[in-house]
C-alpha cells in the first residue's frame, strides 16, 4: 500500500528548502557588496566550513533522533502517511522537549551559512530564517498538534517545553 505525505508536510518542506536556497543566494549577493574580502578568502572558508560541518552534524543528529522516535512510537498503523503520526509521542526525547526534530532542522540555515562561508548569511539571513522556523513551529505545528491530540496535547504542553536547553537534554539529543 502506498503511503502519501500530506500537503501540509510537503508545503513546509518546500518552504524550508526555499528559505535555504534563498538564504544562500541572498547572502552571496549581499557579500559581493559588503564582505567581498572575506567572500574570497581561503582562510575564512576553511574556518567557516569546519564550523558548518559540525553544526550540520548536530542538526541532522537532532532531526534523526526526533524522527526515529516519532516513527517508533507515533504510528498505530503502517497506513499513517510518511512524516505523520496518529499517536501523541511523549517518550524518549519527547519527554524532554516537544519539537526536537524541528529544533535540529532550525539549525540547518546557520550550518549552511557556515558551509557556504557567506558572512551576510551567517550574520543576518540565517538568524532570521531560524527565527522564522521557530515561529512557524510554535504557531502552525503547535496548532496542528492541539487540534489532532486535544486535551492530551494541552496537558503535555504544560509539562514539557517546546525546546529544552538543559545540558542533559541537549546531550541526549546530540550524543545518544
């Protein structure tokens, strides 16, 4: 049986990709006007590339941990569409934060900015994209979860923060 991804998920993924492509293009365009010296500096690119690789590994690690636990605990049937759940997941990392997967994906713009080595993307565009992703999650994703899971999600949201910044939680997210 073919599982179809819902339009909501497809739209969010396309928007996220558009942010990344637009961020790179916008950053490089601004760099040619403001940071041309850094843009063409091999030393700058060696430094930023290393930081970008580390950030990207953290981003995909967080997304993988969250996604794996959603896939494990969030489906009562194989008919549930890809990247969707029909059960509220409160186990594993989800016992500590409500949006670990999206927390990781929010790191991707900054990681990409460092990989590309664009000072404008690093300083201006990536932080704005990260903020945009956080706002999107805390509005649309939260609204969908409240609608889908009702009072159970309300109770869960009162106990568990959207993102947990404690050292133990971040260690569990990035290093387990």
